[in-house]
C-alpha cells in the first residue's frame, strides 16, 4: 500500500514538472517572437532569454524522463535545476505569475526531496 502512495506522489511530481516545462516552452517561444518589438532592449537579449527558457524546459523533460527509471543523476540534477529556477524567480519584479511559477517549481521539488528514498538506496543493502 505504501509503495503505491509513494509512486502516486512521484507521478504527481512528474506531472507538475511537465506542466512547468510546458509553461517554459510557451514563455520561451513568446519571448523569441516579441524579440524585435522593444525599443530600449536589443533583440538578441530577448532571443537569448527565449532560448534559455527553451533549454530549461528541455532539461526538465530530459530529467523527468530519468526519474521514471530511478536515475540518481536525473534526481540530483532535477533538484538542482528546480532550486536554481526557484531562486531566479526573484531576479526581477515578482508578480502573480511569478508566484504561480514559484509554487509549480517548489511543489515537485519538495515531493522529490521527501521521496528521496525512492532514488537513493540505503548503504549496505545493494
């Protein structure tokens, strides 16, 4: 029974990460599309930001795929990526959308941290 609850939480965490990656894909495409529309900011800045958003989403999707295979490296890199994303949310003005993205970033990170035993095998039991 507890194993099923553990995998259900992990599936919820994976779903939240996929939703978050979808948001970053949409945000990255939008940022690239509007790259030439701002007078005070060079177009290459927006293009670079959009490309970084798309790379972020790609890494999330790659690492979340590794979670299904119980990859310790996917687990560690995903925790690191989500942590960096959570900190970077505060790099500019924080609004409502930023808070929603922060919740979508922290929730799966906490699920992964609390379900750490699914990925990290106890020492001596191999």
